[in-house]
């Protein structure tokens, strides 16, 4: 990635939400963990395809929780949620933007969010750490990159203008309303953050034995 792109500025971060069918017997994250430990492989856990963010979130969570589940890959989030509504899968780390309509509609139950702090759209839903599993944070973040060779002055200008825009109440409120929290980092800080994320998910991929498909 360093060979092709220059880190410019992060935009926003949002959690995935661990959801189960509203009729599920699982009322908390630890209900899921305890059930998985009691019967390894019995829980069907959906994700949006090998290598997707929801897949990596699942791998990081099962590693941190020390559980074994049966992972069921789908083409994307809509297919996973449809399978959950028909009770074909038990659990899913769903992007918050996709989960909220079903949570508000009473069709699914949220058990935890994948970020280090609670989300303003779901203030009563605990983080994974609060719910009993540490080391499982898996935030979904968005950012801007540029091509290698882009002048530093342009990088700094884009970064400065973007960070200023993200402080605008109308912009911030719009992002927050979609389940995001804005991020604020200089290009140097963002570069360090990206490298740490790359290293962490390289560890997750290696530990899970994920192969390119």
C-alpha cells in the first residue's frame, strides 16, 4: 500500500454491531460466548464474504473470545441479514448503518458494538469490552488517500480543508446521524494509525489462516 498510495486524512469511524434475531435465546454477548464454548461449532455466524470487514471482525472476535463457530459467508450484508431474519444464521457483525433499521423495527437484537466506545445511535448497547470480551475492537473507518508522488503541499491542503469541514456542525451531525464518529488526525498521525491497523489485521489474517480467493 505504501508503494501506491499516500495517507492524507481519515474521515469517520463507525462500529459493526453484533446482532441476533429478535427471537434468539441470546440476550447478551456472553450468552453467545458461553453457548459457543458449551457446543463448539454449533453457532452459525454469518459474514459478508471472505476478506470482508465483517469477516475480519468475526475472526478477531472469535480469537479474542476463544470460541469456535461455524462461519457462513454470503455475497454481502443484505443477504446475511435476510438469512438472520429467516433464522438461517445466528449471529452477524453488521455495519451499523445496515443494522439500525432492523434494530428499530424490532427484527433483530443488538448485543455489542465493535468500537472502543459506545455509539451515539445505540447508547444502550455495550462495547465488546464492556460486555465481557477484551481485545476484540474492530472499528470500520473511512479515509482519503492520494497517489504516490502527490506534492506534500496538496496533501496538507486537502487534510486541512477536510478536517475543517468535519468540524462543521451540519457535516458532523449528518455523519453522526448515520452512526459515525468523525476522526481528526494530521497526515503524519494518520500514517502511523494506518500502519498499526495494517499490522493488526495482518496478524488476524495469519492467525485465521485466511487465503486469497
